[in-house]
């Protein structure tokens, strides 16, 4: 028969060596034959030979060969579905019993049993997953109603059993088999029922998945591919660097990006996170963290040795060729971002496990004892996890800083959760902050990567000021922020400049830093006024000054020793308002980058205001924090300053903000009574609403008492 001849020819081709380019043709022929064969023994024979074929497995193309085999059985299953649906449709349309068409091939259930029968003991366990997984994916993708529930349960059970058996062997011998287990598990996990998912051996699956994606030749290769990129970066022209799209390293990056495990990093990372949440041996979670720490450190080290790390993000257009900036470098960044996203999803699973059941902290006799930690401190393990997470995020910060630290919610959750956990362990906090401190305190490093790590240090240490000692805040945080506070004129340092201001405000606001605040407040106020408005947005300036007023007013400890500081700070603003220009400010990088464009017109703090208007608003923002005596003094002064603004729209913004402060709930009851008295009986309403008109006239109209009759002008009767 022709079908038997085709089968014999294919089997002879499978048993002999073939060039790699012939393999896809053989697999295509095999998929067609699997669907068409009507003898179950031939189906079983062909399946068995496919798993043993030297033409396929003698020189496999990594996971691409496994993916082709998985696709073969997937395509065969789809072909069988189409064949059965076509036959059933023709049978339904037949009007007479004699006209019923003959079924071509085996029924689905019989065909499935025949195919799976070819996955015998002659082939490896991990190869069986390609057969069962391909069939299951094929029948599930079309929602085929011909597959009975019992058969579907049988297929899922067989897949899980084969996976667990493969894990027992491949976990000991990392290689193509273990990577194939990761590949099939990633594709079939979403279609497994919850009961079958619980039967998976997650204790063996978790380390295998992490090793496959991060350290195997079919994954990210431990991050060492970054080192090969530097070899092909050449200097052209005078100051331009070029990374050609024809270079070996670029083609290697493309190959890595197209690998099955790397291209499906998102689903695979979610599978790893699920495995983390279900492992029984909790020490495996720390092993995963340790592996991620090693990978992230290697990636950071390789990036430092790369010439691209010497180019600041703001200067890439100046130092990179068009081909590099538009063609090759975006491909590399896409790969690095995929690694970042996958890592963050895994860290989310780890922290979720820590928060949900506390299994790590309850584990006795685990790696706490190996680290020499007292097991009675049940929560110490959480601090170790948090420190490892923050180390990983620091090593990957050269990637996340390009996206924005709040670019996706998973990152924000992981980052803030680790910080919250570590904040509850002050004894370990000092050691961690010392570990991530800048290499040279008090100096701005020349290398862009070192400045990037400084930015991570400032952003992270800002959250620890309440838990750190006053000495650490002064000698570490303030010293690290000091050089950036006076470098506001450099646009390249703008993000670090803003982070330094945030750190200073956080340190000055810490209750234990009252003496430190009195010492460093004059310097910081001077730096604040020097950089505004050229390098500090109006929103940031107002927030910084309002925070300072809050720091120096009761119940702050500093207010007891320095009761006149609020008035001194307000006098500085008042003095500058009188000489401030009234021309609209240009929006700087900080203001434009921090707020979406659609919100610019909706928020009065972002609309174009003059320096005088911003200073007047700054003083108005400070009113709710002033003591009663100072409030009574500064209410009329703030009102009069608002009426020195010539532009009616800007003046209206100041009046609107003044009314929000008085009536919006920002005042406590005692201060509210003072404001009501000033507004109603001390001329506050008239001064705020009509002060400008009284000072500059009301458009030629004569001022009159309310209710008075207009004067009658005598007219000459002649």
C-alpha cells in the first residue's frame, strides 16, 4: 500500500544520519503520517522511532529540537481533530445509511492510546513528555468535544507522572533533558487541573526551572553573554561607538532572545513563582534566592566591563551611532528587560510565601543554623530574605532605572515589601546600608554605573531613616547626599539630585535627628533656594519647604530648642517674594518627567506659574503647621503677598489655594478658629479677595459703601 511505502521510507530516513536542515522535512512528513495511519501498531512504531531517531537526536539543535518534536505531536493532534470533525460533518449531511462515508484512520481515543504506546522504556522519560504534552496541548487548544473527560484526566495524570519520573532522573544530570522538562512544563501547566498540579514534585521542579532559565546553555547563560558584546564594540569617527548588526555578539544576543525558554520568560517566571509557593522544603527558597543573587551580580559585573556602561543615558545620542542606538542596542535592552521582569515575578512569589504562611521563619534547624543565627529568633529569616531581594534589585538597577522604578506594580510590591520587612530588623539594617553605600563618600563618581548605584542607595536608604541611628544618618546618608545637592546645574545628575533632596528631608524629619537637623538645616535651606527654579520644579520646592516647616514646628523636638526657626524660614521666603520675577517659569526636566502630559493642565501646581507665584503658594502651604502666634502674624502677610502678583490667573491660583487651606480641612480646630476670626472680623476676606483691586484701582470705578446711592452729577441746562 502507498501508506505503508511512505512509512517504510520515513523509518529508513529516521534510522540514518541526516543533515540538520533535513530534520524539519522529516518531522513534517511524520506529523502527516501519524494522522493518516489506520493501523495502531504502525502509529506506535512511528512514535517509538521518532523518540529514538539518530537523525533527530544525534545532533540536536538544543531546545529547538525538543520544541519541534512537541509541535509535531501538537500538529498531529490538530490534524486528527480536523479529520474527525470532517468525517462527522459528512456523516451528518448524509441522508441514507448507504451513503455514510467511511472513517479515514483511527478514532481519537484509539489513536491517542496508540501514540502514547510508543513512549516506552527504550526512550528517556523526558522524551515521553514531548509525546503526552504535545497531544494534550493539541486537543485542549481546540476544545475538542470528542475527548471524553476520563481520557482527559488520564492524559493529565500520565503527564504529571511522567514529569515526576523525569524529575527524579534529570535533576541529577542537568542537560537537554532537564531543559526539556522545563519547556514542556511551561507549555502544559496552564491546562492542567488543580488536582493534577498539586501532584507535581515542586521540590525537584523548582531548582530545575531556575537552573534551566538562568544558567543553562539554552537559557541566559549565567549572564556571560554581556561580556562578548564588548568585544564587538568599536570606536568610529571621533567619539562614536558602533555595535554592528552583523557582529557575532549581536547574532548571539538574537539567538538567546529567540530561545524557547527565554522567549517565554513571562509564563515560565509565573510557574517558578507558583512552585515557590508550593515547595515543602523551604530551604529551597533560599537556594533560589542565592542563585538569583549570583546571576544578578554576574550580570552587573559583565555590564561594568561593557563599553556601553560608560555612556550616560542622556548622552547616548551623542556617543552612539544611529545603527547602535536604533537597531542593535534596543535588542539587547529588550533581552535584559525580560530578565528583569522574570526575576521580579519570582521574587514576588518568594515574598508572598514569606508573608502568607511564614514558613521560612518557622523552619527550625534550617539554614538559620548554618548561618550561625539563633533559631529562637524566628523572624530573623525574613530579614535574610529581604536583604537578598534588595541585593538582587540593586544589581539589576542599571536595567530598572531606565524604565522607572515604579514602571510596573510587581516591582513596586517586591521593593517596598522587602524594605518593610528589613525595617522591622534594625540590628541588620546598619550592616545592609553599609554594604550598599557608595564606594567614595562625599564625591560624585565619574563612571555612570557608579552614579546609578548611588541613586539606588539614596532611593533605598530614604526609607530607613526612622530606623537608623542618628550617627548613621549623619555620617552615611547626609555625606552621600551632600555632593549631589550642590550639583543641580548638571542635567545629567537630575534624578540623583532629586533623590538627594528626598534623603535630606527624610533625615531631617527623623525624630532622633533633632540635633542633626539644627546643624544641617542652614546648609540645606541655602542649597534649596540656590537651585530653585533652575533645577528644582515648583512642586518639589513646595513639598521640600512644607516638610521643613513641619520639622521645625511643634511637636517636633527641634521646636523646643529653636522656637524661632519657623519665622526665620518664612522670612526667607517673604524676602525673596518681594524681589522675585513675575514672568512664567519654563518647565524643567523634573517637572515634565514626573507628571503625565494629560495631567499638566488639570493640576495648578504644574501649570506655568511665575517664581513669585510659586513662592507665595509655598508660604500658603506652610500655614497649617504654624503655631497659633505665628499663624496670626502670617495670615495677613500671606494674603498681601498673593495680591502682589500682577497676573490675574496666577493670582487666582493663589487665592484658590488659600481658600483650600482655610476651608479644606488642613487646619486643626484651634487653628481653624483663628482663621475664621481673621476671615470674618479682621478684614481677611476683603484683604484676600479685593486687596489687588484696592491697591491698583478697580478699572476706573469709584469705591462706594455697600448700599449707597450713586452720586448725582449736576447737568448744565443750557
